[in-house]
């Protein structure tokens, strides 16, 4: 996904602004997060913040986009040299680490709360999250298909199914407030189940 229009990504304080906004959005949500508070936490002036992001909506979108790109680069930009049973297990664990983070939960709640009033937030959430993840995982699966390691007719559907498998049990419990912390054994139970189920369906 490209950076939002009208975003100036140059300047040494750019990362400060993003870090400050990330902290404030996670703590306060979108509506309550003021530009004044973001500037204070970031340690910059409002003029500096506005030079990068003329609108709070653009700032939110860039914070989420930047964070999800980090996940994609580390977890879903899979190495073509790794067999699926290894690559997918590593990806599943990192996906779960992200999904159980305070940041991911805060962004999901912001999206649900604000997307009706600000549809662009919902679109940014989808494009920077599920859509980007599908594209990155799809690229790996196409390579695995070419090597004869998987048998998949619909790459996009298979990628979506893998992400859904990674969300089993844990995400429902977090979103419903039933459980907020998970042991290593609980996490690996989901990871192993996701990979084994996926490869039982698509493995060569």
C-alpha cells in the first residue's frame, strides 16, 4: 500500500511524530486523541506535526500503515527458500504476537468505533492489514506452488483461510474480554493447529 496522499515523510522528526501518535492512539483511541497531546508526547510543536500530517486522519492512517508494514516485512514477507511447514509456522507465530498486542487491539477498536463516521479509516485498516497480508502471503504461496510444495487453486482464498486459522480461539477471547494474556503453550497450540490444518488441505 502506498503512503497516504499529502503526507510528508521527510525530516528527522517524522519518526518522533509517528511514535508519539502511536502511543496516544493506543492509550486514548482516535476521537479522544488530540493533536495537542500527540505533539506533546512526540516532543514536537504543533506546527511541526502539521507539516507532516495536515489532518489527524492522515496521521492515524500512517501510524497503522507503518506498523502493519513492519509485521508484513518480518512475518509475511516469507523466504522462498523455506519449506511451508517452517515458513508458515514462523509467520503464524509472529501474526499471533501482533494480534495479541495492545496496538492491534487498539487499532481494531478504533476501526470498529470510527469507520461508520470515517469510512476512510475502515478502508485504511483493511488495505493496510488483511489486504496487505493476503498479498504478501499470496506471493509466498505462489512460489511454493511453483516448487510443487503446495496444491492451491485459489491463492487469495487460501491466504485468507490461513490468517483466519491463526485467529482461532485467541482473538475471540481477547475481543470479548474473556482472556488477555496467553501462555507459550496456548500460543503454540494455535500456531501448530493453523499450520497443520492448512497443510492438510493444501500441502503437496
